[in-house]
C-alpha cells in the first residue's frame, strides 16, 4: 500500500499555530512568576492576542485555502469569525486583570484556559470536516468547564461547573452519535463529501432514510445545547450565574460565535439536500427560544441571571438569521440567500460590544465584599454616578434594540431580511419578543434613576483599575459608533459570506 503524504500548510493555519506557541509561552512564563505578579500573565496573553488578531487580519482576502488533507479551511468567513473571537478575548482579558484579583483567581492557569478555549473556537471556525469541528468543539468545551468553576472557594461556581460539565458531556455525546450515523450512511465526514453523497445517484435514498433524519435531529440537538436554544438551555442560567463574570461575558459571545460558524458550515455546506427538514426544526427552536428567553428574564432579580436569560433570547434572534437564509422557490426546491448569514454576523458583532459592556459594568462595581450582581445593588447609581449610569443605559438600549445603537441596526438588519424572504410570522414574533425585553432592561434603568439608595445599602464604589475603565469606554463608543456608521462592518460581513454559499 503506497504511503500517502498529507497535505499540510502551516501558513494556512497560522492563527492556530501562533496561538499554540502563545499558550506554550504563557505556561512556561507562569512557572517563573510569583503569585503577586500573576497579572503579568494576563498582560502577556493580551499582547499575544493582539498579535493573533494581526495574523487573522493578514488572511483576509486571501481566497479559499485548505490544508491538513481538507480538514481545515481558511477563507473570509473564517477570518471574520476569528476576528470577532479574538476581539472578545482581548476585552475579556482586559476586564479580568483586576477582577481576577478581586475574586482571588489570579492564576496563570486562568489565562491559559481562556487561550485553550480560543484555540478550540478557531479550529471550529475553520473546520471543513465533522471530525475537526468536533475536536475544536471539545477543546472549547473542556476549557469552558474549567473556567466556569474557577472560583473554587465559591460553592455556586463549583455547582455551575458541574452542571455545565454534565450537560455539555451529554450534548457532545449526542453530536458525536449524529456524526457516526452520518458517516455510516455517506462513508465520509468531509462536509463537501457528505454534500456530494446526498446529491449523488444514491442521494435520494439516503435523504429519505429515517436514520439520516434521526442523524439530522441529533445535530440540531447537539448544537442546540451549545447555543442554549430552548429546550436545550437548562444549563445556561446556573452556569452564567456561578461563573466568574468576565468568563460569563466571554462565553455569551465567543462560544456563540464559534458554534454558529460550525452550524453554518455543517448545515449549509454538508446538508443542503436536507434544508427543508432542518429549516423547520430550527424555525421551531427559534420561536421557542425568543419567547421563553424574554419571558423568563422578567422574573429575575439577579442581574447575571437576567442577562443569562437575555442571552438565550438573543440566541433565538441569531438563529432567526440562519432560518431566513433559506428561501423556498417553485417545485419545493430550496435555495440559500447570503443576507440572512450576513445579518447574523453583523448582529454578533453588535452583540459582542453590547453584552461585553453589560457584564463589564458588573465587574466595574464588583469588589471583594460586594459583587453588585443584584438589581437592587444599582439603586440610585444614575444620580450618584451619572457617567456610569449612562454607560449602562447605552448597553441596555442596544440590547433592547433602540437607536442609535448597534443593537438597533442588528435587529433592523435581521428582521428586515426575514420580511424580504417572506418569513413574516418569524419577524413578527421577533419584534414582539424584543418589545417584551424592554420591560426587564428598563426595570434596571428605573432602579438606577428613579429609586433613591437605601441607608442600609453599602456605599457605591467602582473599580479604579484603568484596564476596566478603558475596556468599558471603548465598548460604549463602539456600541454607539456601530449604530451610527454600520456600513463597513455590514460590507465585511457580506464579503465574508460571498464565497461561502
């Protein structure tokens, strides 16, 4: 049997190679760093992430390239996704430099685990095979389990990590079973290979096979767990509440971005022949997710938990874009339109700056004896600290979809695309549930501005760390800028999708 030499191009996988080197550097440097100087590992990680962002940017416009025998693909779509993940990581580290000291988790391993999670996300963004996507997903997930439970002295964090691990392992098993069934029916795990098998001479029989339909349901369920779509969302409120706040912010954006990249590649590249089936499943999950996420958030008194349910609702809005990217035409044939995916990518950028800012405000108020997670903790802050109150209002306006913020443009793009592609009911449900969200976002604003601070409440004292202030300032300005001048990001999103479908 002749020896087959695999196609390997390390330059094509430069972001992952560079990140692997950075992880090794941080691990070794941590061995020679005292406990008092562990924040240096965060600064080192931040510098490395900045270089990583430049590497990702250098791949933009380089065409479509594959390596590792087709397991890995580099294109504008993967570059866009990776850049959002890298920016999210940079803001997470900035927010964590002082916060890690407050929570007594200022260890080098904290930053190493973040980088390992990012490595898995980058692999998912460039996965061109079910195996490579699954390996990236597991690398991301295992690192996330550790990060969620990193506050070891807090029982709530340990409980959150355990619940997340058990549910995540269950979801991974479901997804892996779907991969195994697909391989058994098509004889390949390559995304393009699966598409060819389903459209080939035996394709009609495979598509009609109940096992193939069951496999598709497993894929929807597996990815649904990772995205926290209803009814696969049970783990998220507890995990987000117990995790370190900076990690909650990180997961709410980066995990969604990486998983959405995998969902788009798997469903649109590998399973176009089954679009009629998975589109219906995702339509139902999208509606349940938008409705339940917003309704459940109303009853919450803890800000992290409220934002957790808000995150579930936003996952529904994001999936709305995936659903409306399919347009049925005469004869029952399904075609894909890129506007839906472009809207998803822009929405994720808007959601990144907004949600990181919202969680960053909780970090801004947090100190050793006071976390500031409850809505009541923010009573009267709008009067006593008007600039901080105004920043929080900007983020809530964006989450609620008010102009002139990034969230408004993101929802306008999403709902507009839904209407153009004749998904009228989906657009109506999305608009109505978005209106419901205004109640619980502005309940916090009311507490900040309309209710005086009680005498028994502790004095307001925000963090004096420059890193947190800089991060929040940039996020506020970005939220407003994207609301006023979204053209360049929308153009980049459309360009990234142009060669995908």
